[in-house]
């Protein structure tokens, strides 16, 4: 049976890599993209989502999400990392079709009512849409099949501050609310994403084997890799957002740890992920009443990359 997925996204180069994987994978059914600010502003994310789907001939819906965090002013988009257009200045023609009439939150509510227990939400941007979803319809926690979140940093430092990962830093209140909810959630933090690097050779091979999907991604990755090389000394780029989808399709590539999660919402450590392993005798008060979730704390890079290349090239065209 196919996994029905909604990707909550801020496209974004690694978002494009994840969307392409969803398009290519025979076991994933892309129901919709819901958009959020982060790598770009929300209206730009909607534009990019529509453009990608049209470019790849995919008829999935696009529903526009929130334009600002739950309670703080919005940070500037990550143009330095992803380029001013979100695609590393690679031109993807604009779509002629419109976004869905429902906003992202109402779209998810309606979709999970039509398909209770069938839809997994892969959230790969700031979690504002999901926090608003919990406010508007608390019962959604029993209708989703799973929620896979790319965000946070559990046993390693952040990537926008020494403590904080970008998605959680962009709306820490939303992230904290989503992690506090009692739904079947799996977290894909920097712990599992940073060990994987898509090298220039890997991206060039992808472009050769599947020009339709691979060529635009390889072009975007050149910009993305320049950032990683100049700021982190890494010889390639990290496909963070793909992890949220790969958990559904190749779970054996990841090592898991179970525990309660929280996010610091103010002060110098704003956006920091807090983790308390399951079974710990003395739990910090910030974890009181919180459910345990599964956390992807490590990755087998070879298995992950082999799966990505296999999936993408079997869809060659």
C-alpha cells in the first residue's frame, strides 16, 4: 500500500530534493504540498511549490500556509543558503495554475477527515502550520497516520546558532507545541541529516541518469554546495529534508532513540531542542505530561544515498 503524504514545505533546495523523491518513489502518493515561510517567504514558497509540480508534471494540490510565526516577528529568509528565488538562482518556470482555495491548515483538516488514519505529514520547514492545525482541530492527532518532522538538534550543535536548528529557530513556540502533542511523531534532527553529503559527483550522476528530475536539482545543488564549502568546509550539500520521507520508505537506514522533547522559546538559547530519554528516572519539569516520541539520532549514509539514487533513476526520463 502506498503512503499518502502531505509535505509541509518552504522550498528551498533540499525541499526540492525531497519533493523529487516523493514524485519518483513508487510507494509514496503525494497528496499535496502545504507551504510555509523559512527558506523563502510563504508566497514565494507557494510559487516555488507550484512551479516544481508543474515542471515535473505532477497534479498534487498546493495549499498556502501561515505567513508569520505564532508569537514572534519573522526572521529573514535563508536567501544566503538557498538563493533569492529559493532554488539557487536556477530558473524554474512559473506555474499558470492557482493555489488551493483552502489554506494549509483547513486543507490538512479536510484531507485527514477524508482519509482518516492514512495520511502522513512530512513537515520540513518551520512548524507554524502544524501548531495552528493543533489549535484549530485538536482531534487531528487521532486522524493522522504519522507526523515526521525535519528539525531540531538533539545530541549536536545547531546550524543557525550554537544551540538551534533553522526550522525550530524560525518558530520555536510552534515547534514546542508540535512536540508536546500526543500524535505519532518521528523527529529527524541534524543528528541524522548532517552525516549525509550529496557530493558534486553524486549530483552529476543523478543528472545523467534522470535528466528530468536530476538536472534542475544538480544545478540548484551547485549554489547550495558553495554555501556548505565556504561556511562549513563540506565538499557537497546536505539533503536534510529528504530524511522525513526516507523514514517512511527505508527506515532501516536510521538509528532511533525514544524520549520526550521540548524546545526553548526565549532567551539566548531560543530554538534549542531538549531531549529526555525514555525511562529516565528524574525527568526535568519541562517534560511533565509530554509524550515520548521517536528520534532519528543517526543515519547509514551509504544505505540512504543508494536508496535515493535507486528511486530517482528508476523514474528516469
